[in-house]
C-alpha cells in the first residue's frame, strides 16, 4: 500500500523533509539553503509532436532547496525542487511537479544501532516509447527505511545486519506499486586503514499491489573490496544472484553479480571516474540517486530508459566520466553504454549508448555562460526500432547581488525515429529570475 496515498507526491516529499528535520529536535540545527523564483518558457512544440505542433507559454513559480546536518546522533543530506506549471494556452493541465533525493541516518546506539531513512521522488514517463512530453509524465516515489545492527567479530573484523523496508509508487503505472523487504548480513575485515574486504549475503522479497504474478524473491551472495589512497578510490562487488518467481517455482534465474566503481583524482583540478555493472535490476532500483549534492532534474535533457513497470531485467552498464574545474572554466563529459534484457516481460529488450557534456565559463565575476549537449541512440528488439535523440542548450546567467540573479536559456531538442510518427523537434526559450539564500 502506498504511503499517504491521497496526498500529492511532491507534497509527500516536502512532508518527509519536515519530518526528518523534526527528528533533529535538541540536536545541532540543520543547514537549509533554498532558491525561489519564477521562469517563463516559450516552446514551438510543447507536446513534442511529429505533425500537430503546438506553441505554448508556460509560467512556473519554483522552489529549490537543500538540507544538510552532521550531528553526533543524526545526519541528514537531501536536495529537491518543487514547481507549479501554468500553461497559458491550456495545451496541458496546470499542476505541481517535484523531485527529491535524501537520506537520513539516526544513531540510536553509538557503534551498535542505526536507523536509515531514504526517499527518492522523480519524474518518469508513462510510456517509454513515446516522447517524454508534459502529457507523458508521472511522479514516482521510492521510500526506504530500516535498522542496521553492528557488532565486533574480532580485533579487525566487524559484523553488520541490515533490515530494510521499501515502498515504490507511481501515479499512473499502478502495476509498479510494491512493498519490498530486504535482509542482509555482512562480515567486514579491515586489511588496513585504507582497505576493507567483505562477505555479503542478501535476500529481498518483492510483493506488487496489483500484479501478484510478478512477485519474486532475490538472493545475492558476493565479496566486496574497498580501498582508498591519496588519489584513487575503488569499490568492487563480485558474486552471484538468484531469482525465484512465485508463479514459476521450478525455473529459477541465475546471474553473475559484478559492480565496480573507481575514481581517480588526476590533478587538483581534474577527476576521472568509471563504473561497471552486470546484475539483475528493475525500475525501482534504478531510481536510487547516489549523488545527493545536486537535486534530481525536473527539465531532463535526456530520456529515462527504464520503463516504470514491475518487470525484472538483466542490466549491463558502463559509464565513464571526466571533469575539470578551473578558475573560470569548468568542463564535464560523461558517455555511457547500457543493455537491458527482460526476464519474463514481453517488453522489447533495449540497447542504448550516448552521453552528455557540459561547459561553464565565467565571462565576468557575476556572469556565467553555460553550454550543455546530450546525445543518445536507443535500439529496441521485437519489434525492431531505433531512436536517435539530440539536445543542446545555451544559457547566460547574471548575478546582480549575492542573492538575486537572472538567467536566459535557449534549448533545441530533436528525435529521429524509425517508428512512423515518433520524430519531433522543439525550440524553446526560457527566462527566469530567482532569489537565493
């Protein structure tokens, strides 16, 4: 059952933040930063249609915020956005939309018992095979909570038991709504102050509200290795996973589990990172956000590639990233490759590759020029289909004072599809004003 089912999802995220802040009563105060403003967007094809192009002006009051607390008994880190869309020409219904990613850790007994809260609110397509337009979007939410128990197994070995409950929710695709129960046992041995080796076993039971035929249990057993040196950090998980479907108990699925992340600080200004994964996954797991320093985007340059369904798939993914931070010039590029193979679903398997690049240049002490471009090619099997997407954006932002700023942005989006009626192109201009605390 979805949590607070009658409350709009963006409001639920705000309530979650308020609840987590309330739990800090008597502790060190949380640091809250926010930005309020209004933007006006003019689009020549707001519905991303191939033939019936409609121009539209959208006025959007919005709030961006981040919250952080580092206390002895409570730690909180989160960021989000809340926006109201007013379509002046009534091409779509007016309404709220939001995004949030946050985690909180409550230390109930120091070095013995913690309790974790996580929430991930995002905007996802209803149908992945049509354009990600205002008429093809929904709010989704993943809430996770549970305790972690720690104990010593020797001078350099410690044990850990995690219990987690998760709830996934989608506004339109109700088959996605589920309750998940996870238990994990870990033995972690400190090889040195900068190296740790671990043995991990996990069991996850997934129960869907409306599609009980998709219920399954997943078992994972893997070794983990972590090391951190002056310029390099490495995380590796190696093991095996097994899926047991309730509707076909005599035909389990097995798959190697491989996860690896490495980050190399090449110089004081440049960083190179890479991630590799080969494992079972689903739409809910793909909603987990690992970078909490930036709020999840409301205006996506790309297209979400995982349908919001209860289907489990084998996921192969490789991602590479390079970033440079200079005195006036910042640059980031991040290409990726991904292949999704469904276990039981009739949905077509998918192969995609692409990436994005972003450059910012400080023209003047209070003026910044930004350029962002992304490209992606997606191939679907049975039925065969290929989509090529390209987006470019140019923005100029001027900060009048420490708090007040204005931004002007131009965007161009294109899709070239082998499916008749799925091509589109859009040109948009955005003017915004904001106050930042």
